[in-house]
C-alpha cells in the first residue's frame, strides 16, 4: 500500500477516535459506566494508530493509480469494522467476535442487518456507537466515490466540478465540501426531528441513519416514534436526503444556468419519484394507508429499508425493484443508479431504431445533459448490471446451500448487494441473522462489501490481477 493509503486510513481512524471520545463523555455524563472502558480502549487505539499513520507518511501526492485507490478503499472496508467491533466485543458477554464483526460491517456499509433481536437489551451508548458507525460509513462511501471518479463517465464528473481530472487540490476542495455538507444535512435532519417532538436520543440516532442510508434504529420499530400523519410525511421527505445528490441543496443555492448539468441527474430522479408515487397512489392505495406506502417508497429508493410493521406486503416486488434501481450517483444510497438505466434504455432503443431506419440519426442524450453518453460509458453501465446479476446469482446459491429456502435467499441476496436492511415490507422483518452459520455470515460480509464498492471496480481488479498483459 502507498503512503496515500496509510494517510487515508489514518484520517478515518482519527474520526473514529473522535466518536469514541464522544461516547466516553456520553457514558460519564449519564452514568453509563459499564462499557466506558471499551470506548476508552477504542479511543486510544484509533488515536495512536491514526496519528502514527499520518505523521510517518507526510503528505506528498504522487500519481496514484486506480488500482491503489481501489485496494485502499477495500482495505478500509475490511479494517475499520475490526476497530468498530471492539466496543461490541468488550461490552457484551457471550458474543463471538464474528458476530461483533458482522454487526460492525453491517453498520459501516450502511446495510443494517443486525444480530440483536431486541434493541432494548442494548445500552444507550452502544446504540449510539451503532448509529455513528453508519454515519462514518456513509462518509467513507462518499469519499470512495470521489477517489474512484476516474472510472465514472464525464457526466458524473461534471455534476461535481468543472475539472474532468482531479488533482490533489481539487480532491481536497471536494473532500472538504463533502464533510461540511454531509454534517450540515445531518444537523438539519436532527433539528427537523426535534421539531416533531422526538426525544434528543432518538432524533440523533435516526438522523445518522437517514443521512447515511443505514438501517439501524434506536427502537425495535419506528411505529413507536412516528405515529401521526405529519410525522410520517416528514419522515418520507427526510429519507430522500440520501436519495438525491449530496450536493443538491448546495447546487440549488449556488445555481448558475451554465452549470445546468449540476442538477440534471436530480431532475431525472425527481420525475422518476413522482411517477412511482402517482402510480402507487392511483392503483395501490386500496386501504387508504398512502402515508405508510409513501414511507416504504422513500425508504426503498433510498436503500434505507426501514418500514412500519403494517406495510403492504403485496407490493414487496415493487419495493425490491426500487431498491435495485437506487438513487443518485453521488448519494449514500446504493443500487444500479437510475441514470445508468435511462442511458442503457436510450442506447438500446436507438440501436433498434437505427436498424429499422438506418438513414436516421438518433441521440443518446439524457434529459438536461448537454453531451451524449459515450459508448465506453454504455459498456461500463452494461458491465455493472452483468456483475450485479452474477453477484446476486452467487450469493443466492451460497445462501441456499446454507439451508435457507430459495425465495428468502434471493430476497436477502438483493438486500445484501444493495446494502438495504431487511424489514416487513420485504416480508423479511423476522429474519434471524444471529442464528446463521459461520460461513453464511462470511458470505454476507463479503457481499455487503461488494455491494458498497462500485461494482465496476470489481471488474477492474479482476482485469488487473487475472488478465495481466
């Protein structure tokens, strides 16, 4: 690994030490001293190791290859959950390290699978630790996209900056912008939840969950917190913060007509969202529970996955489709991404029409995007879908071999790769992760990481190490 890799990992270790220190203060303030030693050990380990990695690898950016960036990101997804596991392992007796690591990586990848059947049995400091692991994981995911910007298409790059190739100055500029916006949006969600009269503890944890597209909750189900129609509607809106681009509000404030590309993907997402809501409202609102359905729609398209216990299970197939499509390129949600699917559909239609009317010229231009989609970008989109299908097939077979019925294996496979928590709207609210076997948990851990890393990066690594020229 390069010096950049150690600095990158060291920086996030310092961030983990900050949250460890916060938990120490919280534990002493509220007299929850049973697990304070666990956070103290985590604080010491993160601080010393983080400072060591940064101090002895003073920043001097040379040209970093895309392979080094991918390896660095994957190393982080493997290493950081080990550190996050420490409070779980030291705080809860009779729990294996694998279960602790499973819980940690589920939080860090913002998936939300949990080994805990009843959240009430966990002390409040550990609930906060679960939520903060999601928040850090969401930030890590956004930084990962920034580092891997070179493998994306030109349209995505233009949605972030006028530069098509990032140098060290531009990386620092965009990184700082990400941290500030991500933190401000988290605070905004917290304030709105407080206005809804949620207690501070619940509002804090849920705000970390929503902005990171995670699935951990401070209670066993959200029915206990969001009971009024207004609160359900506001919850649906807040979930969309991780559906649209992180920079949406920023781009609206500093909007310039010449930079209309900055808003193009979010405009397409808005149209898509309105179409889905309209269809569900007209055709599927039979029980007059539209607000519950609206929460399920927002939760699915944002890859959060939480829902009310009385959500309509008849629409689980639709919810799975929404999960697979996902949200914006530069958001904390997962999925194949809507803009990829739109581009592939237009490209396919254009090719079909070119055979029927060969003298006509058709455009691969997506709405509001000035430039056409290049053939190389179409190939990337197509390969991402192929990798998703292969990944889903693989994990479904592995889970089926672990004595889980095919239907459940297929559903869990989708949610794992899309980093979405299991809930009642997917008919999986009672699925027991704690009782799964050793290898089954290993499979899920591996595919949670695969789902969080842009699928194209897997192919790039295969090309590097399996098909050397």
